[in-house]
C-alpha cells in the first residue's frame, strides 16, 4: 500500500513540476495570437464551441511546431500569412509605438494640464471684499459711507 501512495505522489510531482513546452493546445503560444473569427479574443480564450478560424490557426501552429520551428519563426510565419492583425499585441516599432506610449503621453499631458490650471487658479488675485475697498482716499471713504447710510435709511 505504501508503494502505491509513493508512486501516486511521484507521478503527481512529475506531472505538476515537469516543464511544459508551449504548443498550440497550451495557452502560452496560442494566447499571443488573435482569433480571426471576429470575437476579439485570443486563440486561447475564444469562447465559440466550434470556431473554424481558431481551429485552422491552431492547426497551423501545431504543424509549424512539428516542423521544429521556434516561437519567433511561428510568429513570423503567421504574420506573413495573416498580417499584423493576427498579433495579440502591436509590434514595438513604427506607428505602433503610439499604441504603447500614447496612453502614457495622454496621462502626462493631463497631469501637466491639471498642474497648470491649479497654478493659475492659485496665483489669481484675491477677490475684493466689500469690507475694505482698496485704494480709497479718506474723502472717498467718507463719501462712500454717507451714501451707504443714506441707502440703508
């Protein structure tokens, strides 16, 4: 009985700890490519029960893996066949850099705008309070007080 348990634990250890190689059935390589059925998901997460485009691309990946191609070679082959639309993320060159750096630029521009508006609001001159009108001579102040007293009566 002890040897059965030992064999079961050993088998479980080998299955759980053994390194897995990414192939078309794994989510590793399949998650790097978009499904071409229009669902907007990757090949690994396409939820259609029967998806022809997904199965076709997964078959192509499996065939390329059987030929001994590396993931970079598989990516190049699929891009050559389907174009860059097959990629799960845009490449980091050319106009696609806008997709990578655009959000950071927008956040920086928004932060600069908020900082600039905040500084301009802080530096505004203070509002004039009716208690102490600035720059009145004593004669003008006396005249203003008479007018206000006559107005209140």
